[in-house]
């Protein structure tokens, strides 16, 4: 368990779907108890509209989010780095907790498929909160 306010970085290739949904859930469930970041190794122009819609169904608004480039600084400032298909482009620093969440990319998928990805992300975020010793605000 991390003793100070933990920070979590979610990374995927485009920072337009999976990592945005994960960051949205973590911010929603943890409030200000966790510092939340997301980034992409090759960021898209905009967040995937299907991801925005799927998260809106959960009461989480991603319309103000923009894909961001992954930086060494973001990794260095994070206690936990969760990758979702960024492969070798994610910098590695000793002492960080790394996890790889194998998830389908929602890009180009219809809303029902994006909902299934969203639901898997939700469960993993809730598990992560538990592992960090934090209680989710449901």
C-alpha cells in the first residue's frame, strides 16, 4: 500500500479511449484521494466519441478531456503506471509499480463493444482502488 496520496498514470497508444475511461473512473471513484493522469504514446486529436458516450452513461463526463503525449515526467511523477497496449514506448523507472491491462482498443468499435471494454475497465479500477487501500465513492 502506498502511504502518501498515490498517483496513477494510465497509458495507451492514442489516449483517446481506454486510458481516458480508466482515468475518468479513477477520478470519479477516488475523488481527490488519488492524483490521476493519462497519456498516450501516439495521442489522437480527440477522445473517442463512443468512449465519451459510454462513460456518460455512467455519469462521467469526458467531453473536456484531450489526448496528451506520454512524457518521462508523467511516469516519474506517478507511483503506479498502468499500460494498455503502449508496448515498449512506455518508459521504465525502477521503483514504480507497473501493470499491463490487456484490453481491446475501442477505436472503430460500435457502442456495445465499447461498453464491454468500459465495464472491464471499471472492475479493474475498483480492484486498483482496493489494492491502494482506498474506498471507492460509489
